[in-house]
């Protein structure tokens, strides 16, 4: 068994994580054994690698089955849903912060916003560590010029404050006065379903795939 230390050293036609195989439209039997592992600078987690040749094509799925698969399309859409919710909460808080009658509601929503952004951060961190989303570089944003990483996988892009991430890039993308608003996208999920999917990925999948 080999321990790889960077994704560039892995032949993706031969070995991949369960998630990467799902992204190709295939799946692995639950009881299959992994053959190698990978530990990179992207993540403190060591991921299991399986033989791609052992994968089976996913069956034809209805929408309900599709929405439950932990493929990148589903996970990124779930991140989009919770990120949208968190942004809406931020806007509401900003618009009503001087209204004393809204204090209780704002306090509750601040807690929800923190939880949503933490969920987004965890999912992005693991997807990046698993080589399923690209780190494009970083912007500085706002008057305090805070550093924010930009992650992309078509058609989605997400920013995340750099101080909460243990990743590295020298690719400076310039300064933004505020976060850009992307084109609105279809939502596969309601907020509860999106949370459930990301919790399954970061808790069940990641914990079970750790070596």
C-alpha cells in the first residue's frame, strides 16, 4: 500500500476516492477495500483511494435518488443554498440592526448565520482536500481588506475568509469592495435538505473515509 503526498502523484485513471468516482457517474460497493491513501498539504485528513476499475455505473435515477447522492453537483448546490441563506440573513441584520424590536430575532439569526458559514467552510475544506473543487486564488475584500479564498467548480464559485482556512496560494486576484453577486442558480434543495446533505458529507462520509 502506498501513501501519496500530492494529488499530482496519483494516476486518476487508476485510483480515486469514493467521491471522485461518484463525480464520474460511477459508484463502489460498500464493502470494497481501499488500496492506497493520500495525505496532502490541502488537508490534515488522509483519504482512502480505491481502484477505479472496480467501479460500477450508477443506475438511472429519478430526482429523489439524484438529490441524495454525494456527488459534486449535489454538494455544491447544497453549499449554494446555505450560502444564499446566510447572505440573506446578513442583509436582514444589516437593515434592521438599529430596530430595537428586532433584537431577539437578530440574535437568533446571528447564531444561524454562524452555523451556516461554518457548515459551508467545512464542506469547502473537505472538497478541496479531496481534489473535487479548485482553489483559484484570493481576493482582498472590503475596507479592512480581509483576505478571502476563491473556490470554483463550474458553474459555482464561493469565497471563504482565509484566516479560517489552512490552505495556501500566492495567486492574488485583486481587491473587491464587496462580495460579487453571481448569476442566480436553480436550487435542488430547501435549506433543511441542504444542511442534511452537507452534514452527511462532512460527518458520515468524511469520518468514514478517514484512515
